[in-house]
């Protein structure tokens, strides 16, 4: 998988997407999300779990490094 810094949002081309962290967030995850370092994905019980979220306001597109499996 490519590093997040090499990725761009497939919808708006914004660079440096946020990695999505799934599961119940602990204090460190909450602080990192508030600093804009990660996106919280929550407790997802499906097979589709995108790896990245666009950091641009009003986009919020979620996608994998392999954008052919992108989800919104």
C-alpha cells in the first residue's frame, strides 16, 4: 500500500488524506482526531472499510489506496 502522503482524493485531488482508524476510540485516538491526524471510523461491522478519508472540508470522500474499491 502506498503512503498516505503519496495519495490524493480521487474526487477532489486533495493531497495527504487522513488514515481511518476503526474500533472504539481510546483517549489517544480522540486526541489525534481532534488534531486532524486521523479520522475515526467507529465500530464498523461490514466488509467495506475504506482506509482513507479526504481532509478537505465539504468533500469527506472515503477510499482505499486502490481507488477502484472506493466508497462514499
